[in-house]
C-alpha cells in the first residue's frame, strides 16, 4: 500500500488576520522588478555615455559650460566704490567724505551722491555720476547665460542621446552653425565689454568725481581723492570673455568633423589617393 499523503499545511497570515500570507522563516518577499514604462534615475544614468567627456567634442563643451559661468558671474556680481574728501574754508568747517558705490549694470547716471555746499545755507546737494555703460555689460552677461544653457543642453545630447546625434545628419549641422555664431558673438561681446570697462574706469576714478563737483572749483576749498575702485573682478570677466571666444572658435573644428560635409570629403580624398597609387 502506498504511504498516506500528509494534509496540506494552510498558509500563515499576518498578525492582523488580513493581507498577504507571511513567508516562512520570516524572510521578506523578493522585490518585484519595475514595469517597462516606469522611470528610474538609475535607468537614466545608465544610458549616459560618460566616455564622450574624454573626447574633444565633449571635453570642450564642459570647458565652455564652466567658463560661461565664470564670465557672466564675474561681470554680473561686480561692485566697486569710489570717493573723495571735501574740506570747506573756515576753521569751523569739518572735512566731508563722499563715498559712491556702483556695479552691474553700470548705469552710472542713476547713482546719486551727496556733495557738500560750502557757500549756501543748505548742507548738501545731490549729484549723479556720468555715463551709461549698461549695453555692453548686459550683452556680455546675456551671452554668458545663453552659452551656459546651450552647452548644458549639448552635453545632455552628447551623453544621453549619442546615437541620435550620430544618425541624424541635421543635428551636427545645426550644432556647427550655432557654435560658429557663439564664437563670433563672444569676440564681439569681449571686445565691447573691454571698451566699456575702460570707460567705466575713467568715469569712476576719484579725479573724475572731483572734476564733476562744482564746489571743488571754489577758493579755499580742498578736495582730495578718496577710495579708488578695485576693478580686478571686472578685468577677469573680460579675460573670461576672450577665453570663451577661443573655446567656441576651437570647437568649430571638432563639430565640423561630425557634419556630413567632412564625412563626404573624407571618401573623396581617399579615392583620389587610391587612384594616384593605381596610376603609379
């Protein structure tokens, strides 16, 4: 006779009496895989081709992205201070210190300062600095912001959608045209902001401030130069502008190699060389 079959053991439920049965041994149930349509950060990062950062096309884009931040950050965050001292005639008159702060976007004509009135009854008069240099400064900063955004978008395209960039012939052509435009705009912006910065220096030096105050033309009035503005950060922004021009101009060659123009020219050159060898 065959041995008797033991009765099935009913599954154990959770202490609450409801829900799915607990696995034997107290071990947790295995985690179910994500469905095909679910999004996961690991899945996005796994599609990145980080090796392209070691290639010239990706490495130069990283430099463009960084130096664009340096350029518009140095120009947009600049602030300086200039000043002078005025001493009116008479022993009872005290020395008056004038301090004027200025910065981006360098609309100097909107920056007021108080000038002492040594002859009248009123104590001070309100004057303004001279000049408006906002156009080159704002163009420089705006170009830096757009360069930052485009370089970041191009990096995502190179790293994540590298197959699309290689298969679609229009994308390299558009990238080449945009790169040439950015190189030209950086040359114009760096030169214009360099000229604008030299005008800002001339308008904010203490001697220019003294020359603009009529009280300093009076007799027995002594005017001396005060705080001299430190323009180091502004000078560095101009340097970053020319570095961006060199980066974008140099990257034109690497982007051109990805276009159909360079791909079609390479077989023609190789065919011509092969024909010359066959004739020999």
